[in-house]
């Protein structure tokens, strides 16, 4: 994937962005990761590679495996286990995407028909389970019990975050703190684990492992906050994605929470109607975006993201300078700047 | 659970059956396993222990964890890791039950409303993921990479078996061999892993590990064959379960495969209508049972089960005599005798 992205930039005759620069640093590793992914999604049951291939080939940014690779390299790791773990991290991510799309009844994923639309919910649940199991087989390979603890722990926390999101879903009384717990679970825990294992397999001291865990956690929170802001932003449309998916599902995200808290009684009635009762009229999305803009809810969601981004960058302070460290630092701002 | 079962037998003034005798041998271990299960299903997200507690408390026979405990004891194991692994095995089993009920749209599980009926499909999928993750956290604890390989490998094979079942579902052309692959995956792989890890943590030689793996695999196949026969048998009703669940779902099991293969053109048209087109009239279940009886399909499903059961018993031949060996041997016949 990294290669493709860089060629894209080259072809477009522009400078590569920070994610492309980070990807370029781990280009050779990523080629191996893609081989591992292809090999490990095979099964005598043909539907499995077919369905898994659909969602994995659709691409996405491969941000999480890139983080594992770059973290390991920054820590001076010279082996090959980081490639296995990067594939493992991508499998966990893909498994959760498959289950998310079932749980959310999503029709689109990465601009294509989602697997549940093409094959139905049942194969999506079961192939998700398969990829999840494969992820565990991959994480055993490096032979590190600490790696296993980190990644299996993250998986449990992801599931907790998803269940928590299901509970808070449609509830306008959700607090910012409860929302943070949701995204720490559903998104940031895997970012954190993806980064931390890089330091663990490089056998770096505990402080560096914790620094990378904190970098990943905060980057993951920032990343999700920006994702949530983008769901209400015109920039999203420019990226070829639909605006308002969260809105239509009644998903409570920080932009909604801030607009709700800052709005008067009449506005709160609006939010309760569209998010809780889910009675939505065609003009409601524009109305929601209008309210968010008036109260600075989108701008401040980005500001909150910048706060976590700043913590992520500072967490890298204990590492000595290297191309990987610079790229990991710059990718934080890149993730946040997607938001405006 | 074991204690309760034994008291049941005592209260009823009858001899304990083979499963109760096996359970009694690992009674103290099982009490610890139940504590581990209770502790590990906890989460700050209250819905998780609530939903997980519903399905776990409903009980079931706890056959898989009993196998892990008894296998470890037969191998002379004196530590405590077998308790952790028994809990792990039960968590994997429970996670697959939750996902199965979603995939099959089942309304009942162990005679109670299923979790998907009580809480909906979404929490069932996500709490399944949580239990699956917890299972992996548990399997890390004994610190044995071989145990991790066996149990994570089994998890992947279970998912493959479930997908394969989904594909063959409603297809009357399913061969007996294809069907065997399905049940090796969805049922026997976990039986096999549950038994094998007992020998691994006891650090017994490879031959004993393989013997227990084979015992579990063959017992698992026999167990599932009997389950499939029971779904069409009056004995099932005596156990307080519904007859014809598989039939109503159009699930192709060995009794159907044998009746189809042994029947004439008219009968095959019947099977295609009820299983493939799923056009079922109230009298069709009785008609199906009639055809199965006429062709000896149920009797021969039990005979096939007895064949795998015989292999299971012989696999234990290399172990020296012990109460556990005797109980593990006798439980095979007990599992098969449920069938008539």
C-alpha cells in the first residue's frame, strides 16, 4: 500500500504528506506485511479469503500496521517479528470493521459496498471471528508473552468500547468523559497496543514501551475525534466519503455532545428528536451542522484532538532523533489537519 | 456445576451417570474454574457480565472444561493452569454460542430465551467478541506457547467450520465427507484442543499429547453426530428440548444426508422443497422423521457416532489405568447413548 500511496503523490506532482513519508520509511517491511496478510487470510473454505480479501483489498490507510513497523524501527529493531505483529494488528482491525458493519447495519465501507451488504450478516460475523482467530495465531509467533498480553488485552478493551458505544448510542445525555471512554476502547486501545509492541519486541526498557503506548493511545483518541468531526464536515465530501453517517445512525460523538451542552432548551429538543427518537427529516442534517458551527462544536472537537495530539508528540520526547521519530511526530499533525 | 449434578443423582436416588462420575473426579477443580469464569467475565461495562452471565449461568454440561481438567489430571498434572485453560475453553465455547445464535436467528438456548432475543443481535456479537478476547487473555496465563498454538489454531478452525456450515446450509447435495469437515471444525476442534492442552501443561510426551488430541477429536465428532440425531428424536423431547430445530433452519446434518441418499426421486423432491426452498408445512417434520426411520438414517447416524466413539476410546490405550482414564472412557459411551 505504501508504494501505491507514494506513487500517487509523485504522479500528482506534489510533495508526499506526512503519512506517505512515514509509510515510505517502512516500505519494504510493509510489502512483507502484505504478503503475510495475503497468506494468512487463506483457507480451504473459499468464502473466507473472498470476503476477507474484499475488505482488506479495499485498502484503507494501513495506519495501524505502519505504526507497529515504524515504532519497532525507531526502537532499533532489526528482526522480522514486527512484520508479523503489523499483520496481526491489521487483522484485529479488519475483524472489528466486519463486526462493526454488522452492528451498525452499514452499507458502505471505504467507499465500497460493505461485506454485510454483499454477503450478508452471517458470513461477516463468522469471517470476522476467523480473522480474529488468525490475529491470535499471528501474535503467538514472535514467542513473547508480553506481546500476547498487550494485544489480547487490547482486543478485550476494544470489545468493551464497542459495547459501551452501543449503550450510549442515541443517548444525548452522554458525557464527554463517557464518550472518551468509548473511543479509548474502540479506537485508541489498538493504536496504543500497535505502537507498544514495537518497543517490546525491540526489548527496549519499560519507559520506552510506556512512551510508545501513550503515544499510540493519544494519537488514537485524536484520530477518532477528527473522524467524528469529519463526519459533519464538507472536507469529508472532498475525500469521497458520505457526510452524516453518524448522524443518521444517531451515534453520539463529541460534536453532538458539545452542541447539545452549549445549546438552549429548543436545540436540545431538536437533538433529542433526531438522535434519540431518530425522527429525522431531510433538512435535519444541515440544521445539525448549523448548530454545531454556531456553537463552535466542530472547531472545538478539532481543538480537543490537538490536545491529545500534543500529548502524543511529547510522549516521543525520550527517544533520540531519527527519521522514524520525526515521521511519527509529523503524522500526528497530519491526522489532526485532516479535520479542517 | 459438578456438585449440583451429583446431588441431582443422589436426590433422585439413582446411580450417577458416566458424565457425573467424570465431573465428580474434578469437582474441586471445577469449583475454581467457576470462580475464574465469574471473575473474568466482569467488566466496568455492566451489560457485558449481565449478558455473559445469562448464557454462562444457564449452565449446560460444562463438558469441554471437564475434559481439560480430567485430561490434565489423568496426565498427573499437579498445578493450577488446567483450571485457567478449562475456563478459557468454556469462554471460547460460549463466544461461539453467542455468535451462532445470531447467525442462526435462534430464539432459545439451553431452554431459555437466547441472548439475541433478550438483548438483540448487536450486544450478542460484541459480548461474543469480548469473551473471545478474554479467552485469549486466559490462554496466555500458563505461559506455554504450545498451548497458545493449539487453542488459537482451534479457534480459527471453529470459525472455518462455521463458515463451511453456512455454505452447505440448505444444500441437499452436501456429502457425508463435507459434513464431517463441518463438524470437525465447529465442534470437534475445540474438544480436541481442550483435551490436548491437558497433556501439554503436564509436559507429557508428544505421543500422549496426540493421543488426547485424537480422543477429543473423535469424541467431538461422535458428540455432534448424536446431537444431530437427537434433533429428530423423541428422546430430545424427554430432555425438555425442542425437536426439529435443525429441520426448521434447513440445516443439513447426517440424518438428512443419509435419508436423501437412500431415498428415491420423490423423496429427494421432498427434501429439496423443505431444506432448500424451505417451504415447510406443519406435517413435514413428521414426514421427515418417517423417512429417516424407514431408511435407518437415525440409527445409522448413531452407528457412525459409535465408530468415532470407538476410536476415541482406543486413543486412550497408551495411558496407564487410573480413575480419570476409566471415567474418560466411559463418558464416550454415555455421550453416544444419549442418542437412543
